[in-house]
């Protein structure tokens, strides 16, 4: 697993129970892993998109090198993720870099 200031790995055996999504230093969501229905990873030259579908929410994470993050979410090895400012994006070589996290309430979609 690569190290990254954008996500924190679980410290307990057996994986995390929830995923903390830190939108800003003053706002975060906790979503239960057992409500994760589907994950979709997409990559192209412009960057990566990781879409996570939870029971009542859809989470869209954009950035670079998100494949490692997606695999570790699959294993429930990620406790938290947070975006990093754009100025650090050019420094991301092989490390996970999260540009943005968007959360959409599925009830608002209907």
C-alpha cells in the first residue's frame, strides 16, 4: 500500500467499520462500509474517478493514482480520505492524490 496524505489506513485487524470522508477540515461524513453497494474505478489521461454507491448516497472521488485507494476500500483498509489542495497535485507521482470529494444524497436525485 502506498503512503499518501490523502488517506489513512486502518490500524485494527479485520478492517474498518466506517469510512470517514473529510470534505473540509470543519466537515466530514461517516459512512458504514456495510452500506457500500458498488464501487467503480475509471482512469484516463486527465485523472481518475472513483465512484462509491452507498445505501442513500453516491460518493465521487476525483484525483490521481486512485486505483490503490479503490483496492484498499474493497479490503476495508481505509479509515479516512480527504482532498489535498490543487497546488500539491503536481507533486503526486505514484502517491494517491485526491482533488475533490462530492457526496450526493440519493433522495435528492428522485
